[in-house]
């Protein structure tokens, strides 16, 4: 059974308390990249969970054909532009 490769955008409280741990525990998902505008937060979580890739700009995932799902864990007013960019990228 293959895993769904996920990008988590935003590594603040909601991501670190809910999204990231849930994906890590789910055998059907794999977090491929953690993104945060303060990349040190993404790196901290990547080190904690053994995730290889981090970025400071979500646009780096837009051309990655392996990303199949995205969790947008950023402030509410940024959800739409990020989600739209991800959807337009496929």
C-alpha cells in the first residue's frame, strides 16, 4: 500500500499539536516537506520527526509532482492564496 505524500505549510501551534503528529502516526501518510516562513520552526519539527525536507517559502512545493496533499496551517487570512496556488499547481 502506498503512502500519500504531504506538505505541511506553517509550523506553528496547530501544526505542531495536531497536523504533524497525526500525519506521522498515520501509516498511510508521509510528510515530505515542512514549510514555515521562519524556517527554523520547520527545521525543529523536521528534526523531531525525521522529516528530510524543509523550506521557508511554500512555492517550493508547487513544482513537486510527489506532493499529493497539503495542510495549510497558517493564519486564516493566508489560507486562500496558498490553497489557490497549490490547486493551480495541481
